[in-house]
C-alpha cells in the first residue's frame, strides 16, 4: 500500500489556545517554594494530551469552583465562564487568571450589550459546551439557545423588532450559515455579526480541510483531536461533507490501518487545541504504513497573537 500524505495548513494550536496553555505554565512557574497547586476550572483546552501534561506539572483540574480551596490560585479555561462563576471565585478569595480566549470574550461583551438594550438574543451553539454555558450565563433571561435549523424555525420572541444573534466560536461555518439564514428570514430586523462569531482559527482550519478534499483529492482525512473538542469534531464533519472518509483520533496509537485501504491520498489536520507533536507522530506512523510522500497544502498564513491575562486578586 502506497499513498501520499497531505498536511493541512493551518492546523493545530491557535492564538487563543497558545495563550491559555501559557497562562497555566506561567502560573505553575510562579508558585511559591512550597509548590502549592494551581487550580484550573474545567480543562484549559479540550485536548487530553495537553491536560495530562499540565496535570503532571502540578495543575489540578476541577469542574466546580467550590472544589478550589479558599485563597488558592485558579485559572479560568479558554472557553470562558459566567458571571456567577466569577462571583464564586471572588467569594472564595481566589487569585484568578482568566485564560478566556479574547474572541470568546468578545461574544460575552456582545451578549451583554444586546441584553442591556432590551433585545432577545438567539445564541447558536451546542448545549452543555462550556463556552455556551459561559455566554448564556451573562444574561440568562434574555438568551435563547438555538442548536438546529428546526430550533430556528420554531423559536418565539417577545418582539421581532428587538432580536439579536450570536454564535459559539467553534461551530461549522456551513451549519451557522444555514441556521442564521432561517433566523434572518423569520426576523428581518435581527442584528448581529455579519458572518457569525465563528473564530478565524475555526474557519481557517475548515477551509484547509475542504481544500484537502476538493482541490487535492484526499480520499481519507484524519483529524487529530479529543472527542470533546467541538472544533475537531466539526473538522471531521467538514471533511465528510466534502466527500472524504473522515476519522477523529486522539493520537497516532488510535489509527486503524483499515481506514487507509484503497486511499491514494490521505489528508491530515488537527483541531485548534492539538499539539504539533501529535501531528508529527501520526505522520511517522503513516510513513511506516506506506506514506511515500508528504506534502503541505497551505490555504492561509496565521499571525494572530493575544497578550497574556493579568493576575486578579
């Protein structure tokens, strides 16, 4: 079996993920001599390898602020938190570092702004995702969750003249477009971001995957990312919609050689929270299985950088 490996570019870490991970690393480096733990509320990013690496270095991951001792150092994950969580941290006298991606923070600010003006906000996202919980927590009485086109067809609002929308940053561009199209038809006066809030990294990685399949003929696309990573799951879906067989795997060890049978071109990409070393390991495994050539397919060059957050007491 011989095939060509096509590497998507861009892939892997985005600026928000790099900022979040570096925030935890700096907090660990700044610990007192007694090496007190640094607490992180929720997984800092949705990648098991990243979380386990930070855990081995002393980070303690919790799901509830109540699990963090009074006065301890706590980091909020890249997905953002609600005002309720911030109040809980203040009540426990926590020293906090907010690693929320600035692009997620922008969505929080928009929801607050619309709610303050009396709008009903239709938030396109997936129930249970921490980003969704954080954003909706900004104005729970004003926000309604829209997960599907059917939801968009059925949602009711108090005043059609005062409707706004926002979206989770890690959704499929196509899915958002379909839902927003329905909302605009039903509520012509609706306001919101022209192309939704899907972040640059999510849209860029989806564009790169489409190029692997539609322009370069990838028969199979392998997406490196954790099962709970929204943007990684969307990459798999985009590859399938483009016409390829697509698989999500956490590491090279999860690769099933039967996935490659009959493939002449195998595409490889990685979710925005996946370290590049996992891509390198997968490429080496593909070489061993018959990957005779490795080509990079570049669709965008990313140069985004976000400054680190301040320490808050």
